[in-house]
C-alpha cells in the first residue's frame, strides 16, 4: 500500500511502484525518474487517467507530467490539492468544477469546455489559459503566484441566484471572473493573440477552428490586489490587455508596472479604485455604459482613484453619459499637458468642452430655465465652438472671415443693391471691396450703404472686429504658451 497520507489521516490504497513506497501518482519526480527513467511519465499518465475514468475526481499530493483530459463528463468537480503538475490540458470536458488548491502547476489549459466553477487558490502557476470556455457559476484565481493569465472567448452561461430581499438586494449575480491577491504577474490578457497556444493545442492533437473569436462575457471582471513583476524587461510592455470584454469591469488596488489597454469592449459601470498605471493607459473603441448611481457616486471619484503617469488615450469611444465623456477627456487632456504635448491636449480639451456643453443641455430642467440653458448653449456653440473650436483652432477664424467677407456679405449687398458709390454703376468687385473695407472698419467714404445695407454693414463690422479678436487670441494661445 502506498505510504502517502491524506490530510484527513487516511492512507492511499494504491499499489506502490516497485522499489518505492509510493504509488505512481504520489511518487516524486526525482525518485520516479531514478527508478523508471522516462517511462515514469507514461506510467503516471496511465494511472491518473485510469483513476479518473473509474470515477475518482479528487487528487491530493499527486505528481504528474504532461496530462490531457479529453471528452470527459463528470458529476463531481475535479480537484487537485497539494499537487505538482507540469502541464494539464482539459479538452471538451463538462464538469461542475475544476479546482487547484495549494498546488504547483506549470501550465493549465482549458479548451472548449463547460465548467461550473473554475478555481485556483494558494497555488503557483506559470501559465493559465482559458480558451472558449463556458462557465455557469464563476472563475476565481485568488491568492496565488501566476505569471501569465490568458482568457479568450470565455462566457458565462448561467443565470442568477435568489438572495434574501430583507437586505435590499434582490439578486446575487453569478458569472464573475475574479483575479485577486496574485503575485509575480507578467501579463494579464483578455482576448489577446497568443500564437504559442495554437502550437500547444496542436501538440496534443487539437486543431482549433479558424472561426472568429467571441467576446469574453461575464457579469463582472474584477482584478484586485495584483502585484506585477517589476523586472526592468517588462517595464515597457503592455501588462494588462482587455479586448472585447462585455460586462462590469473593476480594477482595484493595482500598481501596473508598464502599460494597460482596454480595446473594443462594452463596459458597464466600470470602477477604478486605487489604480496606478506607470506607463500609458489606452481606451480605444470602448463603450462606457453607466447608470444613474454610477454617474453620481463612482464617476466623480475616478480622477482621484485613477493615477496614470504616462499618457491616457481615449479614441473612438462611446458614452451613454456626456458627463462620463467629459471626465475621461479631462483626464486625457491633463495627462498630455503634463507630458508636454499641448497640441494633443488641445484636442482632448475641445472634446471635453463639447461634452460639457451637451451635459448641460441634457440636464433635467423645465420651463424658462430649460429655455435659458438652450439659448446659452446655442450662443456657446456659435461663438466658441463654430468660430475656433474653443480656442484650439487658429485656422478656422481665418477661413470663416475670408469666406464671409469675400463671398457671403458681398452677395447680400449685391442681391439687395444696398450700396452706392461715387460712380454710377456697381460691379460685384465693388461690392466685395466695400465688404472688405467695412469688415476692417477702414471706411474710406467712397462707397456707403443705403436702406437695408446699413443693417448688413453694421453686422459685418461687428463680425469683422470679433473674428479678428478671436484670431489674435487663439493664435497667441497656440504659439506663445
């Protein structure tokens, strides 16, 4: 009988390997290789699969090399506790759970499977890969040392569980993906390209289809209290990459030693709590969807809770709240100003001001107050946005001035025949000359307006003075700061 003793005090009942006091599953690597050489790998794998097919899904203190569990269905969860596994692949399995507890694993790959709950706790794992996995409960990776976490095309398929209504919560949502209390992390990737994964699968006889990868869907993706590897060689890399994720995103107590990116995702009520990015933070093609509670409680704290030492890029993003857009664009503007790129900062300043204007317009007001706000925003659009994009574009006032003075006002004068001169006839060139003289307030006196032309000339004089003031102000701001 094997001499291995389980934590409950019972001993393993398997037959030991000849020359050892341990069975094929519990014999350590060095002792097994000394007795059987390379043959120990096949012996261990056969013993493990035989044990698994006989209905045993709990493995404690086992030593395994490269193991593949394929086309397997069980009513009990597969559990590894206090075990050592070089690499394990789950292919097309359907089990209520997969758990690694206090174990050391080189690589965990779950491919094309249906799992209730996936858990890694108190373990050391080099690479964790979930690819095309459907889970009905949650995914937990907690209090472990994991170098790489890759989750692709994984989605929650379960519903919700009823909770006690006496405490104000009607439902407790399942479908969480939680990465918390991790150490030595080199990269966390959601729907990232991983060429090595295809090679690993093909080595085990699996040829993944070329079908388009699906989004990762979960009620919440929580990344909390993760310590990234601070080796210098990872400093300039993207350490956190989230692509095509659909659900609630929570980043909490993070020091990301490198860059972070969130791309092509649909985020519901995202939270950034005590999050620090030492590189750049990129939002691209992200849809931000926050409810009223999020807009009034979480959103105002994001500028305080989110600290980015590099740049913040907000590109091609959509917001269901203008106030959320204003906050994100302001953060981006401040980051580019701090790092000296004022032209890029001006771009985000313009987007920030437009979002602020729309936010005021979307406020809940009635009656006269609503009318006044509409008039104010219309005035702001006409004199601040249309003329110079809130002081960020010095070319626009010149183009508008040239078009108005040389085309628009001369046509008005020509159609109304409201200008007279010392000579009898008036050609279009004469009207254009009078328009330029009026806009620049020179007033030579050789031509003068009559009738409705006086009104048009007064408007043009005011317009010309205003546009020159705008041009000088914007030009000075653009090139003199």
